[in-house]
C-alpha cells in the first residue's frame, strides 16, 4: 500500500482532506499533493500519524461498518496520539 491508497481509504471512510490534514498536523494542500502523487513521501511525523489514522479508521472497521458511528465520533474527538 502507498500513501495515495491510504488517503483514498480515509476519504472513503468519510474524512475530508481538511480533516485528515488537521489530524496529522499538515496542510490540506500537502494532503492533496500526497494524494495526487505530487509529493512522494510525507514528513516522518505526518506519515506516522497518517498510518495510525488509517489503522484506526480502515483497519478498525469504520470504512465497512457504518453502525460504529459512536466509536468513530470518539476517535475524531480524541485525535491520533
């Protein structure tokens, strides 16, 4: 999996580019450029947070299970550590 795929998964899970950027401490423009392949690699800290965000939303089942909205809200409220 590459960075573009991770971002598209998060977009399918319902996050906006702005929300992803906020969660990983980056700009919406940087997320968009990463999604479109204009940036090949994010900063280490942003990449690490992007992986954690992907794990919590996609691997955690949020992308496939819409009944977990309470859990999704909790993740959004708590943020990524």
